[in-house]
C-alpha cells in the first residue's frame, strides 16, 4: 500500500506503489483477477521495464521521472461495442490536466496519444476484460512524461521541457485522476455525445488531408473523425471509409 489520493471521490482510494515492475497494466490485471480488487484501485511505479503502447510498441521512460500508472475500472454499464469511450475519456483527462498546468497547443492523436506542441507527451493503453456481453473490468494504463529531459526520439517531450520547470509527479497524478473521474461519471450518465464532441474538438489533423497505409497500400484522405465504435473515419476521394486500430497507419 502507498498513499491514497484525497481529492477524487472514489478513484485512487487503494494505491499500490511498486518501485519497479515489468508493466503496471500486467500487475493490475493479475491483482484484479486474484483478489477481486475494488474499482479505482491504482498501481504506479518509478521504473517500468516492459511498458507497452498501442500496436505492441514499447514505452520507454527514464526511472523516477514520469507517471507510469494503471487504474482499475468496472464499467459494467458500458456495452462492449462502446468500450472505446474509455480511451476517449482517458485522453481527455490527460488534456485537462495539461491545460491546468500549461498554456500550449494540446491535441489527441487517434487512437489515443496526447501531443503538446506537436510532440508526444502521453499515451494510453486500455485492456478490457469481457464476460459474455458484460464489460467486467478495464485496466486503464497511462504513461505521461513529466520530468524527463532527454529522449531518444525527436518527436517526444515532457511537461518539464514544455513548461521549463519541475513538477511533483503525485500532485499531477492526483489532478489527472480527478479529471478521469469527472469524465468517467459523464460516461456513466450517458453523455457519450459530449465526450465524442470534446474528442473531435481536440483531434489531431481532423479536417486535414494526410497520407495513410492500409494492407500495404498507401493512400491520401481527409480525416473526418471517429465513429461510435472508435474507428477512424477518412474521406477517400469522396468515399467515407472506416478503419480499426490495426487496420491503418499514419504515414505523413
């Protein structure tokens, strides 16, 4: 056990801190399966050895510098066809947190990376556990660059770089949990249109012509948004096409 977060109403009331682990998502999935942990249980670490991102990518973080956390939700009210809303609210919570701390251009890149000043600052990975048609649980993993100053890729950044100051990681985490709780309650009360509209307002490259690859074929299209199942909608020469997460890649 570690400190609990006082400001949220029900998220982050059980907190497990691991100085080092392979993956906070993996740890929380195992913990929830073994002990039937309550909704809102949080695991975070200073050093994640095998952090994962979307499409099986590796999330690399300097030890002790960033937020590496996973939060347990039990969204049984949500149909499996609408599970992508969890990605949306997690991204929106990160955006709200950043907006509280810095004035900058903040955007959400589908399927749910968070960019600030056109560089990636956070990523979301959600792993859902379905039992028949019931969304039994969801583990919301968030990697959020806070105080790291050096990166091995030029497209990554951190809050410290953008704001030119250091931050208290746990204070930022508590702020983010409060925002996630706010959006989760909106989802629970059926405000899916508000959530989708908020995501579209922040969607990176929406309305722009970009280059994509699907089934090894490159094509150009205008990003329209996402549909109710979280698929990317692209206008390709006047035809609206939709793609799942593993079905399309951004080229430029």
